[in-house]
């Protein structure tokens, strides 16, 4: 069944680092459907005009398609059309609710409930609301499976609770929370409810009337649609009580310098300015695709979940963050004795895209007493063959087979002889393995390199005019990059370091274009710290 989907996503046919692309970062963003891409281009080529405000033919066509998508969304989620508000994404939708609900309902002494497993986008807005209005933020624990603990939720819930904001499915856990029960319990206390559906919406049917939540939010880009577009469902009776979010055109009925401004009804009241017209029109194509294939999509995802779960279970070093198989093909885990960034970059060299880090869920990582994890997330266009390739690549990395390159020449010569990024990456990892590490006593705040994706430390001293460098990082890839930098600067004078053309050096090695922006910035941060210290010593 996957074959009927895969050819509809053009990006999947390309190669990355000389290898066929294996895209396992779908929880961050899914890939774009061919019809979404063509619809975006078609809008700009044939009917580019603003919506709602003009009487000419192009505007009428654009408005019809734009509002047609709103109708499609309403039907898809079981809402009334006037309850569907377009935003720039889930984050914007949550901020809209937080800002407007706070103005209308929140007072000093009130309480807001979230869970420890929320995305930052569903934490920070509520922290700000509490700071500004004197409310208190209550945080619900999760159980060993990673789901919101209903018993603890009941303990924290009270008649002081004014709003409950929780995710239907965490972007780290990959398991559905019992949001129907949470909503019911919250409403018994008279609290408003917001459900973050950014991760869940692509994997489950939704009827907002049955769920009975006051708000539900999600993004188009996790549904094969465009970036920069989100949806806020708001119960009509609640939206009516909320003040506007942003002001400007479209959200008004009348503006007078003498009598003031009267505002439009929802959803227009919350859609100030020119919207993402092309995105909305293109998203309608993605919705049609999902509705047409929803049963096949569910079956493929179930199969991929089982297959990947079994594959990971057979790797001894893999330790999942939570007990039990996830509900969707999303897996968060660590690997004993390996830094997550090293694994991710090693896989990237083989064309495999996964996520490594805190996944915008720092409180959850703190709760689990770890700094981050690897995350593998699949979509219906992924295949069992890709899972096999991923597992084989991971096994090679863990066995050390990728390090069978012995340096014997200068760094420049070694990189010139390396064929492709995969071999260059192996060299960097080998350098990182053999890098002489500093004593842990020098891992001090003043020695931290600001701007590195992974923590790294650097010390620098001068003796008889020569600079001596020492550095360290738990990430092998960072240590490897340090080795490359140190080879250029070690033993030089401060003046020579200041004059050295590191850009030409890196271009000669051919590594900058292959590093991720964050990794490239980390490399530059190492250089900048050395040059800053060298200038101080010069």
C-alpha cells in the first residue's frame, strides 16, 4: 500500500550525502504532497488576489477556494464553519487562546493546568499568562507509559482551575492521552480546555463536538500541507466572549475616529490582515488526500509501528524513554555509551534523517533526568525496507565498522582522498574518538563555548609565544571538529591565529556544506572563541 503514497511526495526521490533519502523526522514536519505543491504554484500563477475585500473575478475565485477549505476542515473535524480560525500554526493558535482567554477570564489566584510532557509551545504562553495575571501554573505528572496521570490530574484539579491545556499526543512519547476524560473532569469544575492536537491529528479521527473541548489546535505542515498555516477550533459560544487577538484589516466591522471600532464576528475577528491564502488553498488538497486514504494510512502506520518496535527491541544498547510500544510510529530512545548527536550525524551521513535533542520538551527531559533523546518518526510513505536500512546502519555505527579509516596523512590530504561525505564523516568521528580530552575539572562555565549545539569546553594558554589549546565535549562529532580546528591553530602564535583564513581551510576540507546549520554554527563558535582569546593574548 505504501507505493501508492510514496510517489506522491517528490522529495523522497532525491539523494542526501550520496545516499537515497530516508526521512524519519515526520514528527517535526511531514513531507509535502505533490498536489499541495502544484496548488501553491497554481494560485500564484493563475488567481493571485486578496480574499474577501475585492469584487473582481480573481478575488472571487481566491475567496471561494479559501473559504472552501474552511468548510472542508469544519466537516472533517465535526465543527461549525464559524468555529474554524486560521492561524500561522499550532504555536500561534495557542498564543491566541492564551492571550484572549487571559484577558477575558484569568484573575489573580486562578490556576492553569498543563502536563510535564507538553511541547514548549504549550508551556511558555501559560507561564507568561501566570506571571502577568498572578495565576498559578500546576503541572500534572505522567505514568511509566508516558501518558498523563489521571489520578494526579484529579488531585490538582479544583474550582480554582480556570483552564486545562494538554496535548492529545506528546511529540516525545508517541502515545494518546485520555483527553476525553480530562476534558470531562475539567468541565465538571467549570474550567475551559485546550487540546494540542499537533501530533495527534495526523494519526486519529477527530470530532470536536464529541470531544467537547473548548479549543483544539493543529498545524497543516504535519498533515502533508504547507508550513505557516495552523487551525484553531474554538467553541462558538466561547469565541464570542473573547476579545480580538490582533488588530487591523478584516477583523473589524466599522472603524471611526469619532465613535471607535466595532469588531467582526468569529472567525474574522481573529484573522487580522492578509492571511496565508496560498497555504489555505493548498491545504485543501492535503485534506482531500487524507480523507480519501485514511483507512490505508492507519493500516500502514500500524504495520510500521510494529515493525520498528520489534527492530529496536532487538538492539541491546537501545533504551526507550518510556515503557511499552507507542501508539504511532514515533520512537524516542537513547543508546548506551553513545551521544545522541553523534548517532544522528552518523546516520545523516548515510542519508537517514532523524531527530536528536530535547524536542522542545525540556521539562519532560528534566523529568526523565536526561538531556535529550533520539527520535525516529515515520509516515505512511515510509517502508519496511527503509526500517531495515536504518537498523543496519545503526548496527554498523554501534559496532564501530564506520571507523575503519586510519589517518596517516595530513588532514587536508585525508579529506581530499575521502570519497563523499560518508567517508569524511567517518574521519571526523575517528578524530573525535582519539581526541585527547581535558580533565573534567576544567569544565567550568567560563570555558563553555557559546553557540555549540552540544556542550563543549575550551581552554587556551600561551608559553614562549606558542598557543596551547585543550578542549572537550561529550559529543564525539564536536571533539572531531575540535581536532580539525586545533590542527590549524595548535602551537601557532596569537598573531598567526588572528591572521589564519579558516574559511579557506574549511572549504579545502569540503565540510561546511555538509554540516547542519546548528553544527556549522558550533564549528564557527569554536573558531570565534579561539580567535577572541588569541586577540586578548596578542
